[in-house]
């Protein structure tokens, strides 16, 4: 995903830049596509992938909700422990 943040790329381009095989890159991209984080289009015989801003925003929103709740839980527990210590 870091590479795709710099712009669209074909599977072959990505495989040349990574220490994994082309089939492995394709499998990873398939998972990212199913998760809605990347999208692809045909360019001749190649598949070109790019980040999907909609999916990334949804992931960001979910992480924001998660961390907001986690921090609220931490604060509540800290307050509870602090109250017990008094």
C-alpha cells in the first residue's frame, strides 16, 4: 500500500520492487481489493492497481472509532483504579 500511495502500478512493477514473487503480490492485491482498500483496471494485458480513497477513509473512520473507545475504556479504568487507591 505504501508504494501505491505514490501512484498506480501494475502487478509486475510492484513485484519488481518487492522481495516476494509476482503471484504473492497478486494474492495480496486480491485481499486488499476484497477489503475495498485498492481498486484495479485493465491497461492492455496488465492490471493496474491504485488505492481506493473511499475504502481508506472507511478504514480510517473505523480505526478512529476503535481508538476513541479504547482510550475511553483506559481512562475509565484508570479513574476506577485511582479511586480505589484513595
